[in-house]
C-alpha cells in the first residue's frame, strides 16, 4: 500500500490517540496505521463504518438477485421494491 496523507504511524497513535481519533472522525475517510512504513491496519469513524456496511448489504442483495435470476428463481417486483425500501429506510437512520 502506498504511503499517503491519510496514514499515521502506530507510534503516533500511541503518543496522541485522541488527536488521531478526532482526525478519523473529522475526515470521514479511512486512516491507515503504519508500522515501520508498512500498512498494518485501517481506522474508520463509526459513521464511515456504518455507511460501508449499508453499502455492502445493498451489494449482497444485488448479488443474491443476480444468482436467483441465473438459476431461474426470482421474486415479484413488489417484493423486490419492498425489500429495497426496507434497506433504504435503514440506511437513512
């Protein structure tokens, strides 16, 4: 992983964890933790994590639909739209 402006060393995290956490929350972007110049982990704000999880859920549902279509199974348009409304309602929370 290339070094970027959105990275911080594990040592810096240890020296000033509050500042690093505030930086992650404010940026809304992942922050790569590095050790000896190499990426080791990624920090995300709770908001970014929850947004990513919602997006992954939508993608899983789309993939499931693709598999069902390929296998000849499927659902009515009404059920698909109701499921989509349910997912979108949770995403707005």
